[in-house]
C-alpha cells in the first residue's frame, strides 16, 4: 500500500478512472447527472437545465489566490471555471459564466491539458468550479491528465446541489469537497435559485461528501490534503436560513471546515428584488458568526463584515 500521509490524490492508486468514466458517461443519455435529471441526450442536445451539451465549456483556467487559505496557499489554486449551472440563483456573483454561459467549448483532451498546465505552474490543486453538470467529462479528462503526470489533489467546488448517485462515482477521485450550503429552507431555494427539494438534496449530497472524505485534513504546509469545507453565504433578511444550515453541519461533524461569507452584494437579477437589493448588514453577519460558537463550529474562516 502507498503511504497515505502524502498529499497525492487517492485516485492515483485506488480507482479505475476508465471504468468510472464509462459509468458516468452512461448518465449523459438520458442525462441524470444532476438532481434535475432532465433526461436529454447530452451527446446531441443542449436544451437541458444547464444548457450544456457534451463538450465541456470553460470560461477560464488560472492560478487563483482568493480561495480559503488551505485551498489557495502561497502558490495559488489551479482554478478551472466551467460555464453553465443547473441552479438559477438570482443573485449569482458569477452570473456571466453560470447564467449567461460565457466561455468556449473545448475537447476532453483540452480540459486535460488545462489541468496539466496548472500543475506545471505549481498550483497546489486542481480546483473545479461549478463542476456538477460536467462530472463525466471531468473524469474522462482526469484519466488522460493522470496519464500525462497529473498528481495534485482535486477540489470539487460546487453549489452543493449535487446528485448523490453521481457523487458516489467520484469516491476516491475527489480529495477535497468545497460545496455551498445556500439555504435552510426549500421555499427560499425555489424562489431565489429555482431549486426543488433543495434542503433534502443538498443535505444528502453533503452527507455523501463527508462519507467519502471526512473532516478537513491539512498537510504539513497547511494546504488541504483531504476533507470537506462548506461555504455559506449570509444573505440579507435571513433568506439563507443560517441557523438551520449551521445546526445541520454541527450535527454531522464539528470537524468540517466552515467558510462563513459576508461578501453578498446585489448582482444579476437581485437588483430587481427589494429584499435582495441591499448588502448583508454588519449586524446580520455578526449574528451569523455568533451562531458558529453556539453550535461549536470552530474549524473554518470568517470575513470582515
């Protein structure tokens, strides 16, 4: 057995990437990759919820220094921004990429090349942003990238609205899960993100992620080598249901890293909605920070309100 104290991803020695790619590819026609399960043929159609066909669409790939400290580190996170998203968040701060689908289509081998190039630039990890609807293509690309020497950890940076059956096929491939928990209430999720059965779906996904990678583990240099970090953006007016979200996380494990974010601003269609037209107030964010103590969540990060 290899030394599991290294930072090398587990898929290098434990997973048949070719078989996982085959199983995931079968989920593209009819498409059941994400919780919306549109059932279109992604090999010939792009009319599903995410608006994407088979070829991955990428907005950018670069070293990114603005993630949580164990993700960005000193050398940066090798971030690949994938276009499109099954969610339709009215306040999405990346809406040109997620909602307007800016970017360019590339071949699977091109996606593999992005990963290898980022490793050559000494990225700490490969950070896949909004990967939910492109999981089969990502695993195909990983198979090729590993053959070309890819050996740094994989970060799955998603909305958290993920299909559990798809996630199960990532077991042993993803090293660090970095999902959102956006809401503690289904009606808020439906109203502001168009998501159905959000709380049940999101929590099931988080449980599966935690089952795979456990609590946050850092290597000697302080970089995340494995584990779960959950992001929660505090929305104005209690829309995000922060208390319910943090209570759930604490009930799962207080070893989970929590990134409590204060950076909300009215982007995209939020400017049209009175309840989302203002930034989160200092008081609202400070109340959320106090909830971290209340639920015993000490492993994570807060921001300046």
